[in-house]
């Protein structure tokens, strides 16, 4: 099956859809494992999942595994992905603290931390993986490159990622230059993947991801190789996928 495309009027509506997909997985598994992302894109998804929790969805048996974390930021740092996850999700739901996994960006030995994290991913096969997409096509922090790494690794962030993420920091000089990220194979091992993207700024990269070939300089395009991917968009981010009549195009570009 090709990538399933779902286009919504607003990120809010899209977030509700992704939360309902997650709910199904949570209800179908005794120990559901959710792979989670940060950034501006999934905020409405977390909001909707929190609402489902408040209306009765129990998350006590859910295990979560986050994609990535900045190297050098402590979990208490307001810009860290630990902090983000607490603020936008964990503080509002009943996921057990021992079931929450996020790479430790301040581990004294980052290489060892990557191995520790890989072992967690292997022990807890991900049922439902949410990913956003960088303007340069990165997923997690797997940046465009000649080769993509399979497993959890330390990555030097590209200038464009540092520039794009500077919006969350007081000053661009404060954006960490390195991060820990799950590798592409770890992402592809998830049983089900949902790629979310919103806004006109993402329309070109969404088009390349969905309609282009599989290329290491568009890391998200590897998702074409997975059998169960849903691409959840708003009208703006989907605009590059439409033909002149406003229908969804299936025409691959080279
Ligand atoms: C975050 C992550 C990144 C973001 C991507 C898009 O955990 O892995 O790949 O998903 O940079 O970020 P936003 O959503 O802020 O545009």
C-alpha cells in the first residue's frame, strides 16, 4: 500500500484525527508503545490525546519513546525536548514515569547513551510512531546526507535546522549544535507511522517526500518503503500534492 494521505482544514482537526488513530492502537494493545515527536507540529495531537484522556482514555499502560533530544540540554532546560514533553503532554495524562523514554542529552558518554536507547527501542517495539518533518526533509534529527544511519546516534545539526529551530530560543547562538536521534531503521521498524506536516512552508518538502524518489537527501522519503504510513496534512502543506483540478496527484516526480 502507498502512503495514505489525509488532508484537513486545520491542524486542530488533523490533531484530532491522529489522536483517534492513537486511541485505536492504545485500546488494541495491552502495553501500547507510542513513538513520539516534539516541535510545533504535534502540539494539537497532544492536545486532542489529552482531551481523550480527560474523557476516559486510560494511558497507564502506555509506553512512550521519543525520537530525539538536544545534546547538552538538561531535562529541566525549557528548550529541551524533555521539558516540552512534560509541558505539552505528560503533565496532563497518566503515563507512568517509568514508561517514559527520552534520550538523555547530558549523558556523560553519549555513545553509550545511544546504545542504551537502542536497547529500549528493541525491547519495546513501537506500535504507533508520530513524526514531524523538517523543512529540509529530516525525520527525528536524521538530516539530509549521503548516508542515513539506522540506529540511535549523535548528529551534528545542519545550519538550516539550527536556523529553523532558533524560533524556540532567545538567540540562535543558544541552539545546540548536536542532538541524539533515533535512526531511520528504528523509525521504520514501527508497526504504523504517522507523518504530520502543516503550513505552506512544508508544501515543497511534503511533495518531494510523497511524490519524489527515495533519497538520502530527503530522509522522510524513506517512509515510502514502509507498508503503513499515514501522511496527515492541512490544505497548505498538501498544496504540492494537488493537480490543476484540485485532486490528489499520484504522479511521481523524478
Ligand atoms: C522533533 C523532531 C523534528 C521535528 C521537525 C519539525 O522531535 O524530531 O524532526 O519534527 O523539525 O519541527 P516543527 O514541527 O517544529 O516544524
